[in-house]
C-alpha cells in the first residue's frame, strides 16, 4: 500500500511545498495539520462564485428603479 508524503499532501491541499515544515514538527503532526485544513483551491472557487453573485445582485439593484411607493399608516 502506498502512502502519500507530506509534500504531496501539501500540494493536494493547494499549499506550497514545505508549508508545514516547522522545526521540530513530526510528520504525523504535519499530516494532522494538513488534515485539519481546507483545500485552498476549493475555498477560492467557492469565494469566486459568491463574489460573482454578489456583483450580479448589486448590478441588478443599480439597474432597477428605486421604490417610490409612499408608506401607509
């Protein structure tokens, strides 16, 4: 059975090589840190999608005429 190396795990998560290479950190600590992280490419993809729809909503609000109804009491 093949197990991935820490460098490969860093790459899979979107981090640069050696990102978790902290003096004194064991390989198991590095694996744990990577396992508890989020994949940067996934976060980037989701945030780009959110930004797109927020911009779209903002543009639609700018194009629509303001509400001119008067409040009733």
